[in-house]
C-alpha cells in the first residue's frame, strides 16, 4: 500500500521561512505534488516534482529526494495569508492517474 | 469563470435518505475525480473517470455510493441510505489527460450533513 506522512501542525512567524516535510511509501512513483487549502476553500495546486532537486515558484519552493522517499515545501517571507493547510500528494502506484493525498499540515502564522 | 462547479454547496439530510451531488468539470478536461474530505484530514480518493469510463473505485467505498459520467461531461455522485458517517465535504476535481504534473483542479465542494 501507499502512505504519506507529514506533520499535523506547524507554527511560524510572519516574514520567516518554514519547511513542511513529507515522507512517502509507494512501490511505484510518478511524482510528488503540493496543494494549499484555506479554511472553507478548495485545494489548489502549488507545485510538482518528478525528479530530484528543488523547484522554485516565487516565495514557494518544493524539493524532492527520490532515494529518501522524501520531499518538502519551503515557504519564504511568510505572510498571514499563507495560513492554511498544505497537503503532499503522490500518484498511485498502480495508476498514474489516481492521486493520493497526505493528511495535511496546518500552518499557522503569528504576527 | 469556467472552473469546476459543484451543486449543491450544502446539503442537510436525515439518515436513510438518498442524496445526489453534481459536478461540472472544466470543459476540456477528460478526467474527473471524486474525493471525500473530513475535518482535519486530506482528500480521500473515491473514484475517477476518463471521459465516460469509470476507471477506478476505492475499495473503501460501499455499494451505497455510485457515480456516473454519462456523456463524459458532468458527473453525479449518489449516496443511498445515508448514514451519519457519510457527513463530509465531497470534492470534485478535473484534469486534462495530457497534463504532465497531474494537477487537479478542484471545485468548492458539496458539504453533506446527515442528521
């Protein structure tokens, strides 16, 4: 089976940098994605890593190490609007079209 | 706006009643997904369609749940004989077949409360 693990909660200060980790177990691997979800809102896609290394999109970066089955989302220059839940997700081992989500990390930003 | 739309946004029903949710995906997207999400948890996969074909259904899904996408456009998710444990947000998402990242575009969800 597959599993994804990420911390349930993270707290950080406005303007700081925070890293949200994700470890996964899957027999097949097609890539690691990250989604953001504000309270009451829909999940929205942030990033995707298929290969090892760092992908940067503005204040957000995502890293993948396939050998360690590990990835992280890095958020820089934190703003209050970044307070949300963040989910890592992988494509299913048996079907690249089926996407499985972790249980999410709730990020709280303090002034 | 031509994003994913879901209807109704909220549904309150009594235990034992049937409910149906509708999802209209982004028009050019071939893939359509249904997920269920409860408070503090990530979206849980229920089923997905490639055009009108239902390619996979979660083993967690009881036979009270059924989904259709008759013409490869909109989809419906029906829950029969609802139970209190069915209370959740039901999310629909779509994606293009050609998408390299597998990015899912989610609707705002249909919140179900079973009394």
